[in-house]
């Protein structure tokens, strides 16, 4: 899979991070994209969704108002701006071409801890 996420790290509660995902495939500008996450010992959770032109976005209730998904089709890059991070946001974050996560790249780890 040609998706590479980056930008994770250790951050204190209340802090911010921006994740990026570069898609080296050829369909990026024509497809919906998703951010998913998997917390330790839990299943995959869909965090955010964006339409091909970026005009429509949706979020899980757990992150609504704190996270913002965006994309740059010219750069074939997907973003997730995360503000007011909480310990429960600790997870491996994936960008995906499918809502199920069946086509996703390697994740980037976000750890929220004091």
C-alpha cells in the first residue's frame, strides 16, 4: 500500500499535533480518504472522513470539535490537525483509502501523557 503517515509523537494533555499522510498512488484526488486509529487492546475506530474535493468532512463524536481533517490534492497529502489532545486519544493512527481500513498504510503513533 502506498500510504505513508507521519507526525506522531509524545504530547502532553491539552497539546496539539498535526499528522500527514502522503499517498503515492494515482487515485488520491478522486477518492474519499479516512483517518482511523487503534488504541492499545482495542479495534479500529474511524476518526475522520473527507470527500475527494475536501468540501465535506465528518468526525467521530469522540473527536468532534478538536480534530480537523484536510487534504491537498496537488500534493496528494492528507492531514489531521489534532487539538486539545486527551490521554484517550493515544493510539496508532492510520490514513486509509477505505472506511474499513482494508487499504491503509503503516500508522504513526500518538501518545498523550503527562
